[in-house]
C-alpha cells in the first residue's frame, strides 16, 4: 500500500514537473505570438532548467546560508505536495483522505513564504524589498482565495455531501447544475475572483511585483543562481499546474468519458487528457492573456485592489450562494 | 524628512535593468516610499571633446555623430551651425529643408523608441513590442534617405551630403500616411489603458515652477506646461517659416499636471507635429544646390582660414542641445569645442520628481526624461587615480576665476 503510494506520488510529481514546464513553454510561445514576436522554442524551459543545473550556485556574503539553501527546497516540496492532494482528471488524489482543502490552501501559501524567507535570507536591499512585497501580496490575495474556497465548500455541504472539505467530494459535486440562478451568479463571481487570484498566486504580470525585473532586478530571486534558481523555477512550474488544477477541481470538474459512454482504460486516458486541456485553458486565460494585456501594478494598488473590489466580489458571491440556499434549499 | 530606524538605502545603478545607461542613484527609502535621492553621473565619460580638439573639422563632424546613437543627427546639426556661424558660411535653402526633414524623422523614431522603453519599465512588454514594430517604418525611411539606420552622416559644413530624390518622396508620404492612420490606435493604447494610467498619473510630478527654476528642457519642461522649444523661441534653419509651437498637454485638452502621463501625451503630440513638419517641408522644399562647398578640399581650406566663435542650438528629441566652437586661423580643428546635451539640464529635475514616490516608480520616473548619459557626461574629475567631487561653491568660484581671466 505504502509502496504503491510512493510510486504514485513520484509519478504525479514527475508528470506535474513535465507538464508545468510544457505549460511554461506554451505560455512563452503564445505570449510571444500575441506580442508579434516569434518566441522561444517549446522546449526552452527544459533547456533553461538543464543550464541552471550546471551553473555555479552563488551565495551572497551577507546571506544566512542554511536558510538561503533551504528556501528553494521548501518551495519545491510544498508545491509538489499540493499536487498530491488534487484530483487529476478522473483519478482521485493520491493522498485521498489524508488531508483536505484547508491543507491545500496552507500548502499553496508555503512556496510564497519560502521565497520571502529566501529573499530575507539573501541579505541584500533588492531581495529584502522583494520579500516585503511578497508578504504584502500574500496578505492581499489570501483572504479572497479563502472566501472562494469556503463558499464552494459550504454550498457543497448544504447539499448533503460530506466530508465537505474533501477535494474528492467537492470535485465530485459540480455545483453549477445543482444550484439555482442566484447560485450560478454567485459561483460565476467566485470563479472570477479565483481567476484574478491565480496570476497573483503565481507572481505573474500584473502581479509580478515581488520580482519586478525593471524595478528591483528580480527582487527576491535576485541573489539566486544555479541549482537553487532551478528549484524555484521548477516550484513555479508545479505551482502553475497546481493552481490550474485547483480551479478545475473547484469549478470545472467535468469529464468527457461519461458523455461518450467510455469505460475502463480509454475513459481514464480521455479524462486525463481533457483535464490537461482544462488546466491549460485556465492557465492561458488567467496568466498568459492577462500578462500580455497589462502593465505591472504597484504593490499598494494591488493591496487596495484585492482588499476592496476583489474581496467585496468574493463576499458578494458568498452571500448569493447563501441566498440561493434559502431559496432553493 | 525625519530619519527612522526603518530607513535604508537602495542603490540603483550604475548597472541596473531599469537603466539603459550607466548612472548611479542612491535612494533613501522607508518601506516603499522614497525620502530622497542622490544622483551621481560620470560613468560614461569618453573624452569626446578632447578627441575633437585634436582632429580636423570634418573628422569632428563624424565624431559628433557618435556622441549619441539616438540623437545622431542633432549633434552634427548643432556643430555645423556653430561652425558655419564662426566661419561665416551660408547654407542653401534646399539643404536647410533636408536638415529639418531628417531631424524631424529622428524625433519621430526617438519618441517611438522612448514609448517602447517606457512601456517596458512599466512591465507592459506588449506595448514595447508594438511601439518598436511601428518604429520600423521610420527607420526604413531613414535608411532609404540616408543609407543608415543610425548615424546618418547628412549635415556637412555649408549644406548636406545627400539630396532627396523625387522617387523617394512618395515613400516618405507613404510613411506619413501610415503613422497618421496609426496615431489613433497608438494614443488609444497609451492614453486610455487603465493600467498605464494607474502607473503614470500623478507619478513623478514636476511642478511648472520647479521645471522653470531647474531649467528643464524639451518634453520634460513642456509636460510641466512650460511652452519652451528652441524651434519656437530661437528659430533656426527653416523652422521660422513653419510656425512651430511648443506643445503642452493643454493642446490635447488636458489639464497640465507635470506627471509621467503628461510626458507621454507631449511626446505623442510631438510625433503628430513632426509628421506635419515633414509633410510641409516636402511640399515647400525648393530646388537648388545642396551645399555651398561641393569639394571637400575647398571646404577644409576655407575652415582653416576661418577665425571666430559660434554657438549652435537645436531642439533635439530630448530638449535643447548646444555646441560652442572656437576656430583659430591656421588650425584645422576647433581650438575649443563644448557640448551640452539635453539630459544635462534634466538631471536636477529628477530630484523633485523622485521625492515622496515609491520604489516601484523609480524606473518610469528615471525613463520619463528620456535620459542619455553618454551624451551628457562631459567632465570627470580624477586626482591621483581617485574621482573627486566638486560642490556648487567650488564650481562657481572656478567659473568666476575663468571669467576674470578671459576679461584680462
């Protein structure tokens, strides 16, 4: 049992890494095309990682070495662990029954905390500024994210499914068809909020404030090089897949196999393939398109934006779901 | 402003992704807020004036083109003006028109280049790629007319080196039409994009009084509402006939605020203005000679005999550029050559612009004056291998001394 689980975990993590890098390649290529450029080849992220792996790993003089080295590992491990809790297409999460959505929320925050720690541990002005910004960003987007998750879970629970915080249960209960019109509106609002939180969680334009190449030269990553930087890069790739998979699990957990009446291995393959397409669609819509169409915002603008309009929208979605419960039952 | 424990210093430069050239800012910041800034230029001093004073005037012309890659017509145009004034050389009208056409083409490409850089500093790379893509049209025309994308080698003492042929005219008109058709789209993407507005409105404000007192020039001054433009105030070449007016955001129906947004507005307006000027020059350009000295040896001989001093002024894309030249009879090169680039005047306005802004605003404020460090770095004081700094008092004392010496 344990051995099988280890094998499954390894497969999921490796698959996630592969997929994350492919998504990164697609993201870069598509963004380039939208900007009127040719863009790098699809395998560029793989080449980048291979190159970073053989480069020198520089540690700044004023750094706290153990924390500086621990941060990228922590980020990668946390991002990998999230994947093990998420349902991947027709497959149940590898660690079903050992943790729930609350754990996933915490795990999603860990890579950001690790990056901030690494930034502070580097002990240089740019990385310190980047780390401060990362913390402010987290304080801004975590609350709307939590509201979204709580809204979904609560409505699932009121429909009599339990344990409600289990991702397998949530993704097994597509809410869209189970709630009334008010509920659909509420869900749409929550989905919108989650799509806005996604690029912030992944530190992509307009929310790439902690890294901000033209302002603070890469911010909390400025001192990282070689293997450490590669680990952060891989953690980012995994986190991209994880965020996409989370959105899919919460809002679009539909499969194709049932529609076509497929069974067995074919059904599994079709569902996993469809799942990958859905994750890619989410990443494309909330990361690639947004980062091509916007300028970088300032950290105070982001904080205000998340605290007031986005949080209000998320709470409004929650209230609509509550009203829907009162009307539909 | 008060110092607290949370105040720390952030160095930006001499090498930093936000800076396209080398300069050093030291910001005192508290959290994200900038309390003050110390600007230290002097990293790209190349001794151009010194080299120029040891070469003959024709070589100096080509050297002056290499002061700046973007203003590579502005510096030679000013230099020939100064030398023509010193040596009493007339310039045929057709040559004057050609000089104006090429310098307005340069303004066009320089402003589009700046728009791209500004968008990049804001993290808006799509706009960078768009601006630089449309900039190619004017680069192609510059290559068509001069043979080069940069360093056009067009002015020469007494005229220009290349004529514009009748076959080339339609190509230029084609380019003007292309940009006019694009203008709406460009101003829409820059001026009506909410994320651009969020990053540039009320950022890096330069009050009109400050701009006036600190002698800001070019779009930096005009964005603060000062109607200041060499082409309008001290017309030269054929600008006097063109009714050039210094443009401020008011001409776009906006209230002047002097922020980065206004600087974008002014530069966009100037793109349209340059198109009009080029079109008008093409229509009004008379036929005739393009230089009063077709043979270079005759020109060199004339310049060698010349004695006197001259000052040239020109409105470069970034503001007023001035060259001072003194010629002595029997000497092939200038005995004095002094270059003042627009960025030099726009350094001090940086200080009030940065005050009380955020770290995130540093790149766009730095870029908003369209700085060109290697044009500007003229002096670097080194004593026994160590750089030395002179204060305002020291500089004043030295200039008084020099004035007394000159007055005998």
